[in-house]
């Protein structure tokens, strides 16, 4: 094959034209692809600020209140802190891998032991995370609308959904601006109630440490209460996926930006849980303080305890300020939930249906399902929903983490993240099998099959099983299910910024996003490779193909 195209080839129309929304990368944000170096135009600080803007959710307040009101101060506090440690430790390697490799959580999962179709299951797990938390956050905004404006909850839920669409439909550029502009107001609103309590009633903090809960758990330590509380808090472990959706836009790490790069990755990756745990404890404190005034039901709704805390300082404008704080918080987090959910749904349906109309359509899918959950009253089943979900989520995160931390350093799996269909087996039993076994055993334990102790600690059981099984299965299978064939395109000598023109859609893509296609006898971009439903993976038996097309080296 020559290094130049013939006139006929140059004038031939592309074999695939993407829908306008899918072709617009300013909205699409490389949603199913490697995030091109040329697109990563933001500084580490801007990426970190945008990612951290997504943790403005007030579900933390509700989760912390639910844990402490159910299991008492001591067990609840230790449960929140223990879960935070687990989330931080598992989040470090995932955040670093996504930032370094320019991939989101779905693409990372493909190359970290799950295989091409194996990761479709985790796409749904992750999509479920965004939907569940969108519905919880939207419920909180609906409660604020009802309290401040008298809007009925069903109408408030609809407004809470519609209000985030203008932000979520646009990509990283619009989201980054919104998160940056709203950050000062959100931070001021976050710290205000605790400053007011500290100044006016400092003794309440000591009283809180003796709180026995509302269900007779007692103020002392209970192993069962600790376990169940940690399980609820561990449902947030999937949040690292939302952080990774932004971290994939981190600029390349260099000698000059090494410190700021790592600071941004740690702060915006696993670092979210430090503030998250503080918010859970703070939410529990506010619920405790408001319990005698608003009752247990409303104490679990963040707007009511927040309002009671700021009333002494703000007087007649307290309700307006509280409602504004809730609305800003919910816009910040539900924009992230809708954005990340659209990525996950797009990844799932592109592989199942071999079609991709554009990420923005899946924003509507994500928001529609979340709205239905709100209207069905999902907020009232907070503990049960999150406690069950955490068993599956932690099995997934544990399997991915084990591959990154154990299998790759030991050479049991490829040291880089391979996400393209052309080089992957459909199913890799290492990660996929580990997750299935771990989640199945832990769910059975959660429903009491192995006694009350393992029921309480079922999420930790899932984590341990997943972490142990990954290296064990990698050794047993000799790692042969990680790659269907060797990637001869992305070699150590190759310039990763070099671009090749896809022989199907005719667009140029950087080398990490390109595969050699036996059917096209040339380069193919990862998304065109995904959407092809006629090749039957012939490249995995036909051997490597020389790209042959002109290489354009970017500055």
C-alpha cells in the first residue's frame, strides 16, 4: 500500500456520516473515544475545579443524616469515615489511569479485565448510579421548591429535571464555566450554617457526640450498625466514575506541570470523598439539631435542617437563601449526573445497537428515567436503595482497582489501557467474572443468607472477593483474555499525537484512537470500529494491517 491516496480515493465520500450532534465534538466531548491531546486545552486547575464542582450534591447531607439517625453517632461517624478511606484508596489508581490515558470509566473498564462486551454490564451499573443520584438530588430540589414557593412536589421534580438540561446538553466547555462561576456562592452557602451553629450554640457539637439515634441504636459502638452504615456510604464509590469523566481532559503530565498535575488528579479524583465525608457528618449534625423542630421525616430532607440552622443569622431572607443554595447545589451536581449518565448510556447502546445518534440524546434518556424515580418516591427508600446498590458498585470498582494495582504491575495484564474493539475479546473472565461472583455472593449475604454480621458487611465482602479473584483468575487464565491480538499500531516508538484519517468516516484521529482494520484494509477510528455490524471481528483472525495512509504530526 502506498503512502499517498489516489485521486479517486481522495474524492470518494466517506462510508459513514455521523448525525450532526454526534459529529460536533464541542457537544459530543469525545464521548465514546480517547480524549484527544488536541482537545485537552484546560489547565490542571480548571479540570480539577470543574470535577470538584460536581460534588456539590446535598444527597451527602441526607445520607449522613440517615446513617446517624439510624445507627447513632459513634457507629454512624465511624461508618462514614471507614467508607471514605475505602473510597479514597480505590479511587487513586482509577483517577490516575483515566487522567494519564485520556479515557473515561467505561473505556478504562474494558481494558482493565472486563473485555469489550463485558464492560456493557458496568456501563449499566454506572448509568444506574447517575440515575439514582440524579433522582435523589432532584427530589431535594423539589423539596426546596415546595418549601420556598409552594410548588407541588410532582411539578417541582419536573422543574428540577428541566433546569439542568441547558447545561448538560453542552459539553465540557459550558460545564466548566458553570461550575467555576457558581463555586463561590456554593462554598459560602455550604459553610454558613455551621458557622452560625458554632457562634450561637457551640455546646450543640458536644451534645451531638452523645446522640443515640432515633431507632434505639444507642450512642455507643455497634458492629452491625457500623457495617450497615458503611454499606450505605459506600454506595458513593461509583462517584469516581463521574470524576474520571472530567479527569480524562487533564493535559499531558510533563516535568513542568508534574506537581500541579498530581495535585489536581488527587484532589479532583479520590479527594472528593474528603469533602463528601465532611458533608455527610455535617448533614447528620444539622438533622440532629432540627429533629425536635421539624420531625424525623423532614430532618432527612436537607432543605429543612439547613433552613433551621441559618434562620438565626438571616432572619426573613433565610428561606430565600436556603432555597437558592439548594438550587445552585442541585444544578451543579445534576449537570454532572446527566453528563456522565449520557456517556454511560451512549457506551452501552453503541455496542448493543451499533448506532450512535449523539451523546446529547442520552442526556434525555438519563433525565427521563431519573424523573420517573422521583415521581415514584425513590427518596423515601434512600437507605435500602443505596445499601443494595453498593454491593454491585464496589464489586466493579474493586475488580478494576485490582487490575490496575496488582495485575498490571505484576505483568499479568497489559500495562496500558486497551479499549478498542479490534484488539479485545468480547468477555474477559478476569474482571467480568470477578465482579459477577463478588456481587452475587455479597447480595446473597446482604439478604441475610450468611447471618446478620455478613449482611451488614456485605459490601466489604464484595470488595475482598473481587480483589482476590482478579489476580487469581489472571494467573489461572495466563492473561490470554486481555487481548485478542497485539496492537501493532500504538507502539512505544509511535507519536501518540500523530493523526490518521479513518477509512470509514474520513475524519482524522490521534493514534491511540485508531485501529488497523482488515475489512477496510486501513485505519479505522474506535467509534467506527464499534458501530460496524458486518465485519464479525475479522481483524482478530486476519492479522495486522499496515495503516499506509499519510500520518500528520500535530505540533
